[in-house]
C-alpha cells in the first residue's frame, strides 16, 4: 500500500523539480493500492502530485470529446470527463475552487479538450482555451506545455495516451482536422455561448511508433510510481523532434 508521501517522493524521483509544469495521463489502478483514509484514491493522488510541484503547475486533462458527440453541450460545471476517475475528481475540485473565488485551481473552457490546472499560474495557463475553435490550437493549453518546458507523465498507459501529439498533428497539418460541428458552451454563471468542435486527425493508436525515435534523441525517460511503469516526456523536445520528422516526410503506418 502506497501513502501520499511515498507517491510524492516517487514523482519527484522521476526528475521532477518543485517549479516544473507536469501533465498526467494515467491509469489509476495501475499504481496499486493507495492509503486513502477519508479521501478517495483519486483525491490522494492529485494531492500527492500537487505537492511534488508546489512552485509549478499540475495539469490534468478533463476531456469531453465523447460526451459532446452524444449531446452537443459542454457545461463547464456539469459535463464530466470521459477519461477516468482522476480527471473527474479534478473537475469537481475546480468547481469548488470557482465557488470560493480560488484561481489556483481552474478548468479551462474548451468544449472537447479542457484541462484542470493547479498552481499559482493556473488561470494564466488555461484562460486562452475559451477562444479555441479547434482541439489543440497554437495558443491553447496543450501548446503551452512546450512553452512552459513541461513534462508529460504517462502513468501505467502507453504512448497512445499522449494527447500532446494531437497538438503537433494540428500544428503541422491543420487541414486534416474534421469539419467543425456546433456545440453549446455553458459557463459557471449559466451563460450560453455558440462554440464549435472538430475531431483530431491522426489516430492516437499509432503514436507508439514515435517512441523509438524519441528515445534515440533523449526526449523520454522512464521510472515507476507505485506499481505503474511511467514514461516521462519532455514536451519541448518531443515537439521539435516530431515536427522535424514530419517535415522530412515521416508518416505513421496504419
């Protein structure tokens, strides 16, 4: 059984510094049993990750791309993520923070690929997503991962969960996005906005093909959190390497 303190130390042991920006894609079950007390394991993990970067940012994806295909509405308070327990808990924490006027925990207003950011720069990091008309625009949260020299932690999941690569796909070939479709966005005050969504181009299942090339260029490192194998990705290096590969004609094989 792993304690919150042990999880925090294991995250730091991956080379994470106190002022780093980290984003997490994960299988919570892969970590193993977590000592939770009166909180859920998802809450404990989020607290552990926050404590690993007290002077930086923790960014948790809270994607709703499946939900909005079924019902074309994104309600920032009520539309829960389609990608697991940790993102769902993160959204509930963001709701509570908003009600308290706390801008150190913020969910971005992006209809399909929102994130929840924790830290002093959370509002700054997430605010531009409200202007997004595509999944991963060059000014949005995912693009900021490279600007902030972020580390992407793939915890108990493989490279197909590396959403950041969708941003690279959009940057290099925006014409390959699907046609847009209308979505109603609803903010915390209940005000409605006309928004649009588009689907990402490349299939994420093909992304593991990038891993050997990124390994060769030292853009990845490896470790453990609990029982889970972890891939640590350098966002800036990964962006530069994959963009270069695409410019030289590299294509993923179906």
